[in-house]
């Protein structure tokens, strides 16, 4: 059994997740924690549950999912792991703080990438593992992280409840997004629980029935 704790972070209301199992190991997904109160909430949760973070993984390379990278590196010694196809975004992180978040005086460092993920990589923690499903469209390197054993997936900004991620940013592609969504619909079981990058969780079955982009 896994435990999934959500933290809503920064001005974009981004979802950061801490995912753990009974071993006490955990992964941090998309750490967008910008403000001290957001970071403290994550630390307090990890300490209260006596967890040991072993990976910081990211569904894609946009700044709202990376504001907490230096905090995680400084606190737990973990560097971000992200698709190699989003390397151009990871190398442009400071500029993104100005371009997307209007933070002209942002001074915090961003750690270097710990690992550029490939589609056949597996993220292991405790007795569980997350596999990678490439879902280009929002960015070239957007991915789902999928735990088959538990029937859950983390969609980043590819799939939301009743919506999808934007495709008009640099590197985005509506056609690629549509292909990715079709692949997800054909690959994952309908009862898969989807934890999204913004907003509430959903299920694939619900989105197949109600989301206009999947119907």
C-alpha cells in the first residue's frame, strides 16, 4: 500500500506529492514549494511520518513544478530527475522565473539535474516502483508516472479533471497531446486514479466519460 500526500504550492496552485510506502522510503513528485510555509509543511509531514526521501522526480520542466528543487536538494540531498527531452527547459529555469512568474528579483539557485530520465527507466522506492509513460504535448518531455500495483498515475500538466494542459508554450504541441491522451486511454485501466499537476484528482474512467478532449 502507498500513501499519497498532496501539497498545493505557489501562485500557480501546483500540486506537489510525497508518495511513500510502509518501508518509510518516499519520492517527492513535482516540488513546487516556493514559500517558507509550503516548505515547512512538507518537512513536517516527512518528519512526522518518519520518511526518507530517495527521489525527486518531475513530470516536466516548467518552473511552477520546480520552485522547491533547491529546498529539496538543501534539505535531503536530492537533485531533480526529469525527461531528457525537457533539458532545454531545465537549463532555462531562472529565465522561467521571470518569463512565467514575473519574479524579476528571484535569486535562489537551481540544482543541476541529477538524472535525465529515459522511457525505460524505473523509479524505485521501498517495495514499489513507478514506470514512465511519455506524454509529449504540454512539453516534449512530459510524462506520466504510473504505479501499476496500486492503480495510480501522476499526470503532471498533461491531463486534468475535465481538461488538459496548455499546448501553446514553447515546445508544446496539440497534435502530440492528442496522441498522448489516446495512448493513455488505450494503455491504462479505466479505474486508474489520476493525480494531476493542478486541481483535484480524478479517474481515467471519469475523464473518458466527461472530458471533451478524451471523448
